[in-house]
């Protein structure tokens, strides 16, 4: 699904960062992880986001950044994840980052997690069906302020919503009948 597509690479147009969409199966449903950030002074305080963050010099690439940050934030060991591939690079609108999202699957069901209480207030285990249902209520090409997903009582918007929309578009394209 991800390996066969041409992705948009915007390297060099912002401070590099990597995030990870972690997929897993639980209770006979596919899920993905989101985090609600703790409250702190600065950008993104209290927002719902994907695990991830700023690239460090010790990271081999942005895939490594996304895996490291996911481990630091929610405690999922990188070795337990099967990385499926990257999505299109996405620019933040406020904080000056160029984010490379990655998709990974945890093949053992719900991953063992130990969230960092300094960074993560809540790990949200979102059924993929809930995300798909919320997406069906949106117009085909929503404007920035309209692209919002109400999930588990939280408002998912901004960069995270844009990444999730891209992920859903790729999923839909990969399952659409051909011919």
C-alpha cells in the first residue's frame, strides 16, 4: 500500500520532525494511537497528536525519529513495530516543522505502553472505524478550519487531522476496485 506510491517529499522546508501512526488490533477491531499532550507553556499544549517529535542528530533518519519519539512518549519498543512506510511530508502552520509521518503496525495486538507523564496526559486508543465514520461526515476537500475529527470526546485538528486524512485517502485508494 505505502511502498508502491509516490510520496510528497518536502525535506529542507522546515525543521525536520517525525511522527508515527501506530496501528494495532484489539477486541476484533483495528485501532490507532493518538496522544493528548500535557498542559505546558508553548505550542501544542493540551492538543491531540500522533506520537513523535523533533529530529535529533543521533537519529539515522526521520523513521528513526518517529520510532524513538514514540518510545519516549508512550513506551512502545521500536523492535515490536513493523514499519509499513512513510506518508507525504506535512508542514506545520505555526511552529515551523516539516513533519514526515510514518505508519507502523504492532502485530501482537495492543502494545505494552508506559506513557511519559511529562509529555502525555492520555493515550487514546481510537477504533479505526470511528475515524472512518467521522471522516464520512466531512466534505471531500475540507478547508483548514473544517478538517476536524471528534474522537473519544476530543477535537482532533490541525496537522494531526491533515495526516489522518492523508492516511485515510491512501487506505481508500488501496481498497478501491480497479478497472
